[in-house]
C-alpha cells in the first residue's frame, strides 16, 4: 500500500470524517431551511358539509330555503411578514457562516488526518527498516559467535572473548 492509498482509505473509513461530512450536509440543509423561511407561507383548507335536507327558514306559513344541503368552504391564506427586525436575514447570514465554519472544520480535520496517516505510514516504514537492520545484525553476530567458538576451540582466543561475542549476540536477539 502506498502513502496515497493509505490516505484515501483513511479519508473514506475514518468515523471522524464521516461525522464531518454529516455535519456539512446538516449545515447545507440549515441554509436551505432558512432560505425557505424567507419565502411567503401559503396554506389552503377545504371543508365540506353534507346535510340530509336543504336548510330552510320558516316565518309563519312561508318556508324559505337558506342554503343548499351540500356546502363547500375553500380558504387560501398567504402570509409574508413585511418586517421582522432583520431576524430572517440575519438568520440566513448566520446559517451561511455556520456552513462556512463547518467546511473549514472539515478541511482542518482532513489535513490533520492526512498528517496522522503519513506520520504513521513513515513510522511503520522506519520500524520495518530498523527491524531489517536488527535481523542483519543478529545474523552477523551469530556468524561472529560461531567464528569465536571455532577460534576458542583452536586455542586462538581466550574464553572471555567467546563470552563477549555470545553476550553481544544475546543482546542483539533481545533488542
């Protein structure tokens, strides 16, 4: 995996980034909601009354119909506040600033995540190289300890030098 692949994977899978994207979406919806509050509000109502007989008014011997037995009522209302103390306009500006702030927060989070991923990636590479060097050191000290053992068997070096080579090998293995 390359550094760029690691960064892309982290940007997609990191829960903080998913949370930031959700906050950005919420801020965008907040702006749209406030924009809609600036528009006039329209309401429509409908009512139907059905009577079994036509309503009538009786005066003496005269019966006069007053309405039809099927009554319909329609009502449409449009409300647009003329002045609300700039509350709606300031609300829109506040929502836009919140959206810009959220985008900037996301940008900073992206940069922080990229920095963290790159640091971790390069620290891993460094650790791998240090491990490879340590393995090479162990192999070299194993060969040296074997040579020291053979030299000691031949009487070319004292036992103390053989012990020193074994201690160096043990330290390298432990490290």
